C-alpha cells in the first residue's frame, strides 16, 4: 500500500498518506482498531453530507422542473435547508404507536442505516481508498443489501399499521424481484474481471487504448448490463418511477408512515445512502470506478476520488431527472418488467459476455462487436414487443394483510 | 478460543434459542436472522468468507424473508396461541439428552492433552472455489442448479391457489 | 323344377322378417310398421300368384314339387325339412295372402286410433308368415312348428287388448284348449316318426304320404284292431279339431272374438281355423290306407268316420247356438264353427277337394262378413249388441250391400259361392255309402244357417235404429242368472273397442256413419269374390276339384245339373235356404223390433230352449263342472301328495342336513373360530400397539429419532471405552 | 479446549436447540426453522472440520456447506410453500391439528 502510495500522484494519495501518518503515531496494539476508525470516520462524514447536498439539489431540481423555485429561504439560495431539516427532525417528538412492537420498531431504522453504511466498506472511492478489500466484495455488498429488506419488513410490521405493512410488503416484493436482475446484471463485469473483489474490477478497467478507457461500459454487454443495472438500481432504491413502496398517493408514505422525528430522518438518510451505494457499485462495475474518463493527462492528473464523486453526482442528477420526469408504474407492470424483460435480458447478457470473452479480440474487434450487439439486440426488441401487448388485469389481493 | 469466537457463539446461541423459544412467530424469525448472522460471522471467523456471505445472503436475505411472509400469510388471529405442543417437556428432555450425549462424545473424542497449534486460516480465494465448482464439483453444481429450478417451480405451483390471481407467486417467493 | 319352387320359402320368410323388423320399431312409427307388414305380404301375394301360375303351367300329373333340406343331425341320420308346392298349397297360398292382404289394409283403418298399432302389425305379419309356413311345409315337423307359432300369434292377438280381463282370459282359454288338441297332434307325429322313420310328406317315394308307406303302415295294427296309420290319423285329427274348433274343442273360438275384429276375420274365420281342415286334407292319405288311388266310394276307415261325424255334429250344434246369440261377432263365430264342421264333414265324405273348396269360398265370404261386422261396429262406435243397432242400411249402404252378399253366400243362396261349395258337400254326403244321417244333419244346418243369418240381418240392417240407452238396458232375463256371461264379455269388449276409438270424432255420436274407404274397398272386393268364386267348382265344370285332385279337368256339361242325384240335393238345399230366409224374415222383420230391450221372439215362445241355446248348451259350464273341477281335484290331490309325501321326505333330508350343520357349527365355533379369534386378537393388539406410534405428528417421530440418536451415541461411546 | 472442540460443541448445541424447537413448537413454520437450524449446525461442523482438518487446501468442507445451503434454501422454499397450501386447507399451521390425512 505504501508502495502504491509512493508511485501514485501525491495529490491523489493525500488521504492515504494522511492515514498512514496517523497510524504511524499510534501504538501497535491499537493499530488495527485505529486504522478501522480512521477509515470509517470519513465515510460517516462524507456521505451524510452528500445526502444533505442531495436533498437540496433534488428539491431545487424538481422545483425547476416543475416551474417553481424550490427551497430558497434558509441561507443563500436555501443552501442551509438540510441543516434546518436535520434540526427539525432532531427536536421533533418521537411518536411511537401504542400498539407498536417497541423493540422492533426501534431497531428497524438502526439496522437499516447500519446496513446502508456497511455496504460502503467494499466500495473503492479512490485509488487505494477502500475500507476492506474483500475478495468476495461484490457478494458482501449484495449480502448487506439483502439485510435492508429485513429492516424494511421490521419497520412495516412493527408499526402495526395496514399502510406501513402494505408499504413494507410492496417494498420487499419489489426489492427481491429486482435484486435478482441487479445481481445478474453485475455478473458480466465480474466475469470479465475474473474477480469478486471490487478493487480488482476497477483495476481491470483502469487502462486506456489511445485515449479511450477500458470501461466495461464500452462493450455491447457492458452497455446492456449497465442499462439493466441502472433500472434495477432505481427499483432497488425505491426511486421513482419505482417508488411504489412510498406511494404518497395510495399508501401515504409506505413502511415508515408511523415513524417520526429522527427515526424518520434515519430512514430518509438510509434510503439515500442505499441509492448512493448502489450507484457507486454501478460506477465500480461499469464506469471504471475512480478512473478518469479519458486517457489524457489533463484528466488523469485530476485526483481519483474527484472522478468518483463526479460520477456519483452524475448518477444522482440522473435519478433526480428521472424522478421529475417519469410517472409511477403499476405493481403488475413493475413485476412483469422485472421477470419478463430484465431477467431474460440479464441472462442473455451473461451468455454474450462469455461469447465476447472467447471470441478472438485482436484482429477483428469490430466483428466481435457486431456479433454480440446483434445477439443482444434481437431479443431485446422481441421482449419489449411482448411487454407492450395489453394484458387483462386481475384484482390484486394482499393475502398477508388480512 | 478467542473472544471473537465466544462473542459470535453467544450471539448465535442466543439468537437461535430465542428463535425457538419466543412467543411471537415474527420475533422468532427476526431472532433467527440474528442467529444466522452470528453463524455467518463464525464462518468468516473460520476463514470461509464466501460461505459466510452466502449464508447471510441466503438465510437473512431469502429464507428469513420467506419465513416472515409465510408467518404473515398464515397468521390466523382466531386460533388460540399455544406455542408449545402437549409433550413439549418430553421434547425438551430428549433434546437435552441429545446435546448431553453429543457433548460427552465430543469431550471424549478430544484427549485433554492435545492442543492443536492454531494454524493460520487457509487463504481460500473465490477463484479457488470457482475452479473447484467448475472442475471437480461440476456435476453436483449442475444437480444443485436443477434442484433449485425444480424447487422454485414446485414452490410456485404448490403455493399458488388456483382461485387467486397469479401475482401471488411473487409474494411467495 | 323352377325358380319359384326353389324360393318358395321366401313366401313365409318375408312376413316373418317384416315382423322382426317391426318389433324393433318404436311404437310411434305407425306408417313404417304398417308399410312393412303390408309390403311384405304384398310381395308374398305376388310370389303366391307366381307359384299358382307355375302350378297351372304344369301337366296335371306332375303338379307336385318339393325341396328338402337337411336341418339337423342326430345320431347318424339327418332330420330333413322342406317345402312343397302342389295344387292344395298353391290354392291356399293365394287365398291366405290375398285375404290377408285385404285384411291388413282394412286394419290400418280399423286400428287407426290404437296406441299399439305397430305391435298389432308385428303380430299380424308374424301370423301371416307362420300360416304360410304351415301351408308350404313338406314335413310334419316343420308344419307342427309353424302350427305352434300360429297358435302363439292367435293367443297374442286375441289378448291384444290385454288390459281387458275378458280378452286376457279368452286368449288363455284359446291357447290351452288348442294345446289339448296339439298334444294329440304331437303324439301322432312322434308315433308316425317311430313307425315311418320320416316326417317328410314327399321324398321321392320315401315320404310318409307316398305309396311305400301307404302300403306299409296299415300292416301294423296298433290297438282295438285299428291300424297304426288310422290311429295316427285320429291323433292328428285331434290337433286339427283343436285348431278348427270342432266339438268338443270348439269352446275357445267364440271367446276368441274378444280380439280386434280384423283378427277375428283373418285368423278365427278365414285362415287359421281352416288350418285344421288343411292339415286333414294334407294327411288325407292316412285315412285311405288300403287304396293308393283316392276314391271316395270305398269302405271308409275309422278315422274317416270320426271326421265325418264330428264335422256333422259340429255343424248342427254350432248352428243351433248361433240362433240365440245377440253379439254380432258371436253369431258369426258360431257360424264359423258350423261351417268348419261342414268342411270336416265334406272332407270325410267327399275327400279333400270338397272340403277345401268350401274352405276357400268360406274364407272369402266369412272374411267379408267379419269385416262387415267390424265396419258396423266401427260405425256404431264399438257397439256389438245387435239389439242396439238396426236400420243401419240407410246409414252405411256399402257395408250393407257387401254384408248382404256375404250373408247370401253363407246361407248358400243359389248361384252364390257358398251355394256351390255347400252343395258339393251335401252332394258328397248324400252319396256317402255308410249313412245318410250326415246329409240330413247338413240340410238342417243349412236351414238354421239361413235362419240365423236372416235374423242377424233383420236386427242389424232393418227395422229402426235402437241406440244404446244410457245405463245398459237389462238385456234378457236369462242373462242375469248366468255366472259368466259371454254378453258381459261382449260388452267389456265393446267398451274396450270404444276406448280404442275414443279419438274417433264420431265415437260418441249415436248417429252411425259409413266407414272410411280403406275399410269399405276391401269389403267390396271380397263381396265380388263371395259372389263369383263359386263358379270354379260347379258340378257343370268341377275344375277346382280336378285341380286339387291333380286330375285333368273335364267338363261335365249342363246335364250334370239335371243328373238326378245332384238335382235332388240342389233342389233340397235351395228349398231349405229359401225356407230359412223366409222364416227368419217372417219372425223378425214382419213386425220390426223397436226397442233395444225387447225380448227375442223365440225367447217369448220358448224361453227355456232359447236360454239353453243362448248359453251354448251350457258347454262352458259343463266343462267347468267336469273337466275343470276334475283337473282342480287332481291338482289338489297331487298337491297334498306333494306336500305330505315328497315334502316329508324333503323335511327328513333337511333335518338330517340341519343336524349335521349343527355339529359342524359347534366344531366351527369351538375350534376354528377360537383359533382365528385368538389370531385376530393378536393381530389387532399388534395393530393397536403400532398405532400408538403412528400418530401423524412428525414431532412424535422426531422424538423417537432423537431417542434413537441418543441410544446410538451412547452405544458408540461404550464401544469406544470397551 | 481447542477451537475445533468449541466449534463442535457449539454446533451440537445448535443442533439440540433446533431439535428442541422442532419437537416442541406447534407452528409448522417454526418447526421448519428448527430443521434449518439443525442443517446449519451440520454446516458449522463442516466448516470447522475443514478449517482445522488436516487438508484445508481441499475445499471439501466448503463445497459441502455451499451445496447444503443451496439444498436448505430449496427446502425452505418448498417447505414454506407446502405450509401455505396446508394452511389454505386446514386454516391453521398448528401441527397438532394437522394430524388427519383426509381433508
């Protein structure tokens, strides 16, 4: 690590070097603990602040899209709005329904936030800037993600409210349905990189041919995989147009209706953190993580973490834009889309990745390109056709909410 | 015999014991997830990273959710809440006996003298596991895949009520 | 041997086939049923005509052809049956098919409203087939089988309205009485087979009617010095008498009038009852054992005597009864019996030719009379009592004309068919060597015939209409006493027939009406025959007799009429007929009967005799008092015998069996059951024991498994220690 | 007391707990969970013996655990589906009341 730090640009590695400097001053007995704390603290600082920024950004962006100003009272251009919100959440009364299951009701947001934070452990936010480099990193990420569902259920169930229960059920059904395509969509990258470790995946995309980076995005399966991943991620993080779990119009706010005050804020935070994490994973898998978009010195000198956060912001803007643009789906559309379009396409994509891998690269790259693109395009068209056709809708009955 | 092991073991035992002992079925399942998490921790502690994460993913992410859904769907407010069956004393006694005999056997199996040197955890990367799965254990892998497919379809078919709408099956998943 | 002879079997086969088909038709397919029956019989008629023509085309000597086919084999020899075609068969075939055809057509009108229409035609077709089979049979066995089928159909048709108890009783009576005769026929047949070894009539010299046997059979004397062949002939005559209603077996025939009128006409007047006469004519050879050539003027055999006397007695007896009847059909029935007696007598005294000639003519005019009566009944809405008719000639002129033609023919009015045939009989009787009494009896019968027919005509067609007064008029003082009243029977039949005609729009109008064309046209045709048919057998030109005797016809010339013997007989019979008609006219039409319940004139003059005759000489009662009672006493005796002797034996055996069974049961209960009970108890205990474990609760099983695990581990531990 | 022994004892305890739950609980779902617990105890044994066994480089234990986890997942899915079907029929998940073969 030291070596890597040395031969990398100093600006790029400033945080790493700082960490090492701090560790050098701590007694050896405490070093593991210290290094852990030192690496965790920034995460705990950076991402919540990013969350704060995002809230403002989202509200203002949506406001603009809807021909209004958005928050503009607190501070310059309403930039202090998140602070006001945080204070409000903190001083608000924490209402717990009388019938609620106290313990679970309390633990649900905690676990949620904890899981959301833990997910960041394997995300490289810069060169040599990853908390732990597990060689099953991606698996870890998904494992932690699966814990989120449980916390959602706890929240919805413990508040003993039909709406929250309905919201929880919707959320879980949706998350499970989209977790499968999410994983399957990320498999090609893992295949190509030959490793589950996020760091290795990023490193595999680090090089450049000419000025073009080796991002997986720039392969046919990469494009498709990225698209699928993006859709699945949107749904996984309950963002519009997949925000049925908190459909304000039908079930007021989904599984955390009965939460108020700081717990509510925690849910809010956790959701955004989850969104960030998923986006970060997408960046890691397809957008070359922290690597620069073009192999020119002007870009490469820019520190890696800058690039990472730039891409992340891009994701955030994309999400905001989508939210402002698209209407909400119906439940059956949601499910049908997951099981009838994304899943087959993801499977096909895996196959195509194998194809890509075993087709000869050097002489006729273009032919490889065309073949894989064709193999992917045809079913895509067919499946979207099949999605279009009208189907008779049955009355949906929730058997668990009787 | 490190502290980590003891803590994880405590979590696991507590969680599972609660899962088997609590009154509310949902609490049971939640406690069970805690127990499984502890178990996954143990796997990690024992150096089986992949298995640990798989454990979390499968049990916490899938089985627990499934169980919770099942509990919700089969929740029948009308029926009296008697959690233990009539002969629960016998059951407990037998379980205790089983544990005692097993423990006795284990104790006897290890002579008090031998203290195996704490060998460093073997570094098993995912690549190795993948190679093993793809070469040596490819046939079991295929069979497992087949089994999972069959189980998926079978579960859907069984759980689907012909009267109900087909969207029920996603929930049952 | 031409095509027609080979395929003669088609003639009976077709109607029988039709009957089979109709039997499978649903009840409502009326048209199909009637069409099948009539069509099949029409084809048979055509074939019969062809056969007749074929017979005519041959030279007189070889007008005898037959086909024999092996039927079934027992032992080393084949039992053969076959059919033959000779003048007798040919003539009868034509007559039966023609009359039958007419009556079938008539039935479609008469039975139009009966709900069992198709069943009726099924039976009719079956009857026709069987009758034709009787006619063409070349084997006594085949003839007997067809004979029995004929009896069966007669039973079915008499009891056609089986819901009427009288009809059912009459059917039973007819069946049983004819059985008595058929028993004799059967015995005779068996005996004949024992004697001759064959039942074929003609078999290239080997048949039982052919010369070899004719010489051989008489050699055996059976008993009382009778030759076997004579005894056989007498036995066969029993059957013939049963069918043809000769005394003393005539009792069933009047009751048979319970059947529908077409049935009465076809079966109990024209064809079936004539079968007896036909049979005797067929086996006539047996009555002439000593002479190969048939010659009426030789010493007759005992059988011949019997036939003659029975016929003569029947003729007179039935005629006397007919005088005192009030049921239109009964009068005709008794006249039928009497005419059958004439036939038998003619057969006895004059040979087959005479008898069959009268049979043919009688078939036509008696069928005519019955159909006329049926038409009258139909027109009077089922009324059968002549006292409630009267003056009908104004309402149904066609029926009246035809009926009077038939009546005159029956009376033997000069130049009508009956005149010639009856004259032939009287002539033969007059010339009969042994005795003249049959001749006088016949003459007296002719007188009575003319008398009662005139009486009937007077009642039915002349005078004034005497409609049935509501609440039946007490007819006749005598009728109240009698236990079983044929007239009550007649009334029930009348009621039933009116039931059968309730759909008739005219059913309940008291105003009689002429019958539809489908019924009158056959009447007219038959009337024509009744008038003309006699001329084929006049003494001047006895073609028919020659035809039957298979001798070339010779024309006697007109002088045959004024030959003294013939002339006397002709004169006598004509005189007798005129006398009878005038008497009847003087008694019944001079002062017309006006009221339905007016007593008969004869009744007023001599009630006792009238009642006696009205009850048919109390023959039914006589049988009831003697035969039936004897039978019942015998039955009682045998019942007692059965009950106490055989029953006792059976009782003893059963007691023995019971005691054995008791011992057996003791053994069973004590030893076997004991053993099995013990075994089953053990098994049940074991089952109970295992059910303790099979609770259906997986947890129980798991507990057991846990225990087993503990046990296993403990065992292993000890194993490790040891 | 060696780590291996500790693991084995722990897995024995897990097994006993699972067995106890299986034989005492009335709720079919919890019975199923107890069975899962017993499976996991076995898995723990595999891992422990792989870890402290003579040949860690041979991945037998891990493989076996992975497969058994997969099987357990399938079992859980099918078992819970069965319980749902049974519930639909009996309107209860109480095993003591599900003791008749004929519905």
